[in-house]
C-alpha cells in the first residue's frame, strides 16, 4: 500500500480509538473496534497513493464497525431529552453521556447507515459538512440532505418510541 500501514496506524489509531470510545462509551470496546479497523485495512491490501482515500477508508470502516456494535447491544429504550441531532457537549455529565449512548444504540437499529454515519461524523465528531463529504466521497449537498433526512427520522422515532 502506497500509504504505509505503519504510518497510518501511528497517525490515525489514537484518533479512531477516541472516536469509537465516544460512540460506544467503553474504552475496551473502542480499542477492539480500532484494532479491527486496522486489521481490515491490512487484509484489504488497499492500494492508493492518495492519503485522503486511505483516511476515508479508515474512518468509514471504524464508524461502520462501531455502529454494528451499537446495533448488537440490547439497551434500554431511549429516554426523553436531547438526542442524536445534537453533538455531545464537552464536559457533559456521565448520566447525559449514558443517555445519549442509549439513544444512539436505539436509533442505530432503525436508521439508514449512510444518514447515521453522516450524523456521527458531523454531530459527534464535529466534522464540517465538507469534511464529511470528503470522507463519504459524496457532495456537500448530499451530506445536507442526509442530515435533514436523519433529523426527520429521529423526530419520527421519538414520537413512535414515545421518548
């Protein structure tokens, strides 16, 4: 791979592990997902001289693996309050963080993967719409449309699930 695996690991592993920890709320599980991401990168034999393509692959794979973990969890139904539509504020309480993680797990079972992935990057990780578009390899307009669609679906789920 033109983008050296060792260099990619050293540069992105801490970032991916932290992103997964925020998504999953569990450091050990985040470590596992980050490691699985790089194992898959190695197995894929991705051949690219464009570091942005490798970065996008790493980011998407780790997000998909974390979302899969969330979907597998058997969590309590989400409670009323702020949901996926808002970013996790810095310094939020442990209870609020747990609430958001439970909501995310519940919503992950019902939302389309592309919209959920865009929302995670935009609202949880704080990426701009342009950065999300680059990672997803779509236009900024598509990112806006995905986020708008997700907001409508989250509102519908809140009403349906009684949260």
